[in-house]
C-alpha cells in the first residue's frame, strides 16, 4: 500500500512551525512515522504553497474596517484552487493508492480525486465556528465559504478520521456525512513513548509525597482556563495540601503566588526541550486542562503517556478521552474550584489509590492513545478502504 501525503507545512523543518500549530504539525509528522512499515510506504506531496492574492487582502481590510469582523483568506476559493492545482499535478505523477491530508479540509477544497481521498483532522472546521475564539467573529462571506468548502471536501472524501466521537457527531449534524464514513482515532502524544509498565510504576513512586504537583500546558492562558488552574492550586494549598502549579507555554499572570512556577515556552522540537517536558510530566501528579473551548487536546495524550491523570473540562471530545476514575475526571466549564479539590484530595492522601489511577491512565494510553496503536488501526482501516 502506498499513501500520498499532502500538507501545507514542511515536515522536515520543525523550526519553521508556528508555536500555535506545534501540536497539529507535530502530529502530522508522527502519522507518517507510524504508518510506514514493510507493507506501507508514504510519498510526501508537500509542502504546498499558499496562493497570495490582493483581492483577499482587500476583503480582509474591508470587513475589518467596515464591520469589525474577520475575513480569512484560507477559506476563499482562490486559495483552494491554488492548492488543488499543486496536489493534482503531483498526483498525476504518483502511483499512490490513497491521498491523505492530516490537517483540515482547506488543502483538499478543490481537489477532484482519482483515487480514495482521506481527511484526518481533530474536528471539522464547521464544528469549531462560534466555539473557538478565532472562529467566533466571522464575516458572512467567510462563514459561507468555510461551510461550502468543507461540505464539498467531505462529499468527495472516501473517509473522514477525527479524534473523538463528539467530532464525528458534529460532522454528521453539520454536513449530513454518514457515520459509516467516519472513523474515530485519538492522536498520540507529541513524542512516541515506549515506557514499560514497571518503568512507569517507578516514575509514579518517585513523585513527591510532600507536594502535589499540578501541570498546566498552554499557549493561551485565557482559553485554556489558566485562572481555574490557579484557583484550584490556591484552594488545595488553603485546604492543607501543599501544591505547586507549573505553567508551560505562556507566562502566568503578573504577581502570581510563589506556588506558581513559570517555565516559559518549551520548544519540544529540540532534544533539550523534549527532555525538559519529559521531566515535568514525570514528576506531575495531575494535568490541569480546564479549557473553555477545545476539540480534544494533545496535552491529554502526552500526559497519559507518563501516567498523569487529567483534570479537564467536560467539553468537546474531551470526555471520550478523560474518563472518570480511569484517566482522571472532567468538570463543567464553570465548575467551582472546590469541585476539582474534592476529586484531587483523596488521591493525594491515599498514595495507593493515586497509583491505581495513574497506572490506569497509562494503560489507557498504551491501548488507545499511543502512536503504535494509532498506526496499526489506521493501516487496517486503509486496507479495508482499498478492498
């Protein structure tokens, strides 16, 4: 089996990836690694070049100045036509069995495939409209372009792969795509981990018995619920549970208490950065993920790879990954800090109970979230598609 793999980013140059896309682009690069084996090869059709147009620039200025609304050029047909020409030219010289895109529908907007076409994404863009902040102030033209573009792609695709049941249901509701045409495969952690159960048990044993270590990983403090994470850490300290909140990716608010420890942005595309992140995951008791809007979140898989249960919002596809008493707990977006503390305190006070939860989190990762499991599942699905 041969897979033609198309992206708008350069997989060979992680240093060129924007911080806000490190998770998405990193996952795209991992997919290639786990798909390739003695029976499967991947032919890279990228990186695609985005067509620039003065027309889209003028539209952006018009909507911004006249209506204070967002116009996005990537949803404009001009951009999709440019991507389609590049992809179809490369495909004309390829004997690949499947065309696969691991980003979103944009690169495939105008492609007329001559072989099975697969979109592998977190969630459809349409499901994120009025859910994610950057898609909550769209002008009418961009909104229409986006929905039409994505509908056209999903109609032409042989298969849609998403990260969660929530994303699958939203695709069905928005575009009437049959659920038989949708597969749910959670993406793995940023790094392919191969820890053994005995090693993980030792890591858990070495976590502090004196201080509860909470880890918050986010580029956006507000959207990811930084204030909630801070409030939970404060409440735990006030309850007599010494607690530290370690913040990665964004600066904590000025004047934060001493128990808040900022680590800044850590570049996990480097060995030094990945080693630093690994160290933080190893010693953390819980991942704080009280996000206000998310389809899922790569940090959940990354934490689970180290047996770190998550304390997360009950939103998007998160409840499908964070299961009560198995991999952590989910809470309403507007949950009181005390609700988090009521879940955490018994585990901190009973080391044996915490160890069971951490090991359960790790087993769930190995069986459902690890990249080897993802690769095997995807290859089997593609084989069925070709048959």
